[in-house]
C-alpha cells in the first residue's frame, strides 16, 4: 500500500475536533499460560505472544460497539490519530503522518469514535510491535529469524479474537479491512460466525490472484537470495535491503494501475528535457518514484516480516479451508451482514475476484451488498478514494 | 518471452521438408571505415560493429524478396532451423530446440523460404554475437561493460538497414517483429519509409506502457544493486545472477496473463497434498516455475545486456521522435502496407496500445489492417498462438 505515499492527505492535526488526537499503542501478552500455548495452523507453537494494538473511543456497557479494523500487508496498529511515542528506527516514519486510516476513524468520521470502540491490532509476525521474527526468542535470547513459526491468516484471526476477548468484547459490531486486512476480516467472520455482527471487505478476496501469488513469490525470492540474507539471521549485521527493495518496488507497481502510473509519471523525464542516455542513473520520474518508495520502505520494514506476511496471504484460501474448495459452502458459514467493495482499476484484488465471493454469498443466502467503485487508482484506491469509501462505510454502519 | 518455455512446440526436426534444416550464424563487420563510424542516437560512437545474423532462402535477382524478422528482448538471430554450432555457455540452450520462430519460417511455411530471403539480425548490445557490453573493447583489450554506449531502437534499425544494404537489399519486401522486435519494425518503417514495402507488428507498440516502463525499471534496479554487479565490471568474476533472476521472474509474470497463470499453475502445490509451511522452500508450482525460468535464463543471458535492451525499449517513443508527440503526424511518414496484431489478454503491449497506433495510422491514411486475437496466453501469445498467427501472416504475405 502507498500508506506512506503522497496520495494520503493529512486531513486533521491532533488538535482538530475530528481527530482522535494523540494516541499511544498498547501491548498485551496472550497465551501466557504455559499449559495452553498458541498452536498455529502450521503446527508451530508459540509460548507467549505479545500483541501491539491501539483503541479509539470507549467500549459501551453492553460491550456491543466494538469495531475491529484490520491493517494491510505492511501496516500497523496505528490506524488513527497522531503517535505519541514512535519508537525505534522502523517506526520513525510515523512521526510526520497520522495513522494510516485517520481519514475514516475519529469523532464524527465514518467509523465514529463517539459511537464505536475501535480496535486495531498489529498482526503476528510483523515488525511493528507484535511478536515476530525480529523479536527475541526467550529460549535462545536471540532474535527468532526464520525459526519463528510460519503464521497464517487463520492465526491472525485467532490472536485478534483472543485480544478482543481480553478486552471484554465477546461479539464484534463490525470488522473492517482492506487488502490483507480484508482477508483477516473474512477469516474472522468464517471462523467465529457468532462473534461477528457485520463486516466490510475492501479490495480483498477469499484468496490472492494467480498474479498476486506470482509477484509475492518473486518478492520473497529476491529477499532470500540477497547476499545479506544469511538464512534470515541478519539481525545485528547488514540487512537484505536490496532484495527487500526489489520486492517493494515490484509490489508498488501492483498497487497502482496503468492509468494512475500514467497520470502520476507517464514517460516524464526527471528534471531534464531530454534523456542523458545512462543505464544506472535515474532518467524517468517513474524510476525516481519507485526508488524513493523502496528507500523509505527498507528503512521502516523488516525483510523477514515481509516473508511471513506475503506467505500468509498466499496460503489463504477461504474456500479450501472452510468448504473443501466450494466457496458457496464456505459462505454458508457466514452470519455477518456484509459489504464488499472493489475498485474498477484494482488488478491485485480485481472486481472479478470480489464478485466471485459476493456471488457465492448470494447463492448461500448471506445478507451482502457489493459496490464496484469507478477509480483509476488501482489497488491503492481503498486508501485513496476517501470520499466514496467514507460514504459507504457511514451508511453501512448507520444500521 | 517464453521462447525457452514449454509452450513452444518443436514442430519439425532439421530433416523435415518444412524445416530450413541446419543453420549457421554469420557475422559481418560494419562501420569499419574509421572516417565513418557509427554515431549512435545517444551521441556515443562505435568504431567497428560486428553483427551476427542468419539468413534463410535466397535473395532473388531483383533483390525484391527480402523479409527481415526482428527478435524480441532476449532473443537472437537464430530464428529458424537447427543451429549447427552453438557456441559458448550463453548459447548452450539452443542445442535442444529449433530457432525461436521455426513455426513460422521455412519452405512452405507462413514466411516461406522458397519465396522469401529471410534475414534475422541480433541487435547491438546483445550477448548473442553482435557487439555488446560483453564484447572486447579493442582500445582497452577488456570487455566494454557499462562503458559500452547506450543503444536505442533507432540504432538497431540503422544497423540492421546497414547490414541489409551490404547484403544487396535496398528495399525490404517486409519487416516482421513481435514485442521489442515490433518496435524495431515500426522504427525501420518510420526511419526508412522508402525502403520498407510492408510490415507486420505483433504484440508491440509505439512505446512501452507505463507498467512496462515501471517493471523494466525495477528489473534494472535489481541488477544494478546486486552485490556482484560491480558497476557492470563483473566479467571474469561472479555475475549479478540474483538481480538478473529477480528481473526475469518479474518479467515472466508480465509475459503471461492471470488466466494462463491459473491454467498452468493456479494454486497447485508442488508435489504435495498440503503445504509444508516453509518460507524459503518451494510450496507452489508457481514458485517452482518462476525459479526454474530464472535459473535457465541467468545461464544464458548477460545482465549488462539486459540493462541495455530494456533501456532501449523504455526510451523508444515513436510519436515523440517522429511527430513531436503527435502519433498521427508520425504515422503520416509511413509508406509500408501494415498489419498490426494484438492479443486480448496481453497486458504488456495491450490491445488498447496497439489500437492507438492503428487509429493514428487510419487518421493518417495508411494502408493498415488490425486483428485482435482472442487468447488467454498474455504477451507470450504472439509466440504461442501459432495457428492464428500463421494464417494471418500467410494471407498478408500473399499479396
């Protein structure tokens, strides 16, 4: 996502009445009972799990107003407001910007914190506060690296539900997520149908596309074959920045559309009238943008986490997991009132894929609405088409 | 291109009557008069230029039956028949397969060598026989590396025309090319309108798309930032194989379509019923395919040449070069009877881009026909949809 891109407008400072203001991430340790560790879908076992999360608004007395917001691939728990204490190099980038979905979350906004208790949880395996490959393995005193067990979308849903239970939420009013966050939302509603009242899935689906699977595979290949990767045991030394940069640049292309790339850069040269005829220097604005994206990304994200995140996305296949390959049978589990939103130029989670899910839900008799928003912004549209998304969420949450 | 992929069927052995049989590449030194070196569009100067080429069939007495076939990004001069003497590691792969367009070129085939004198020239900057960054610079006695001047599509057209002149061809009966080869064909017809009787452009256009530009940029970034790149001066030592592999894997995705990826691999696991939950090993057939493609590619292609080829493709903008940005004005230069062929699922040179060119040619009053072939094979379709392409070329060349 171009969460850190130039498309995200800063709408409100921390003192604005529509802002949740200054925020502070919280941590909770889960599965601390050694007799009941977290058994992952991969078969891996995690003794204790620390999760980082943020909350906005207050849980009401009936505990009926909780909305879980799920972040995308390289996102974090800081969804709204301004971070009080960005910690560590990987989080330095937070300083200049509000939370990644500040446009939607706040008092009087679409996800109204005067009405809702909003929770956003950093996923397991991430590098933004929840336990992950960069965390210390208490048994060795060293970072896990690739000895960290493989995690899945199902595990993420499980951990987030566990946290919600501890926060006193037995049933979610709604779960909302885009892209990878949409996969988590769907999985939550499938795994805990009685505990999810409604869900909004943006630019996501029941599986990644074939192209998505392929691009993720190439991204991991680039990281794993980076000279500095050292089987993931690179902490304390040089990181596989080159591989991570390549993965990010490639992914960045999949977040935009042919039209938005044309609109943003096209064939414009970078600060010159005619080309310098150089192979290794920047000629086109396009190259400059992609390089810049990569540079800022490798400063803030850990390569191992990138492997874990993309693998989890790739493994996820709701139909396979819940319906022996039958998506309608899968959808029949659902009890949540649902809205699915796609964007016309999104080719990472294209409208056709979203419609597959929606059709299955219709066949299964689920209460589902579907909107395909005309947009040129590609996959990033779910973060960029603020006005359309804001209206849809507002109406959906009104009921 | 998946020239080396599993989609290319071996139709005829060298002894088959429809095969051009055993072939032998030829070399010619051009611009050997030191008073008249090759002045490139980049401003670079090359003293002598060696070009590797192959010919099939015979030039008739009027020298009116020459057909130039232009190869794609990582192709070579060996377009038809079976190579008599594949030389060097980079060319080892030729042994088991006929030329890359053997399905079209031969006695009685679409490009009928009983009628036509067919020429295919390896482009300048390549690693397949023509002078390029891996060639020895006679002034230093060492490989050029990145001191080799930047070459352009215009330079390629110029060199190929020079060779044709030396072969006694003053006017081409036809020029035919796909993808990058189509760019060369178009440029030839624009630069030498009196010398090109007709042209067939397959899966190509007057420029690359914005996505094409972006993917090429990422590919080069991966190569240039490979630990072993050493500013292109890696000959004799380890090559930047990792960067080249990443570039190729990514490019490979752009040669296929969502549908063909699904048909070939989908989400199928590689030799197992359920995933092993590993980050660094192969899980999906998709990963296995891409890795295999990369492995075979880095054995046969030089990273520096990859930089030169993709840069040339990126720079090319026929409208900018010939019509101050006006494609109709550009097309007005053309005298060649033209057929443009696109394929419905090609998203590297998509039908819309081809139609831009065709529309401009129509507005300029050019004799042009256009066919959009329904195909699921993506960009590779121009090599895979043999039957449809064969018929179109046969009919076009009949006149």
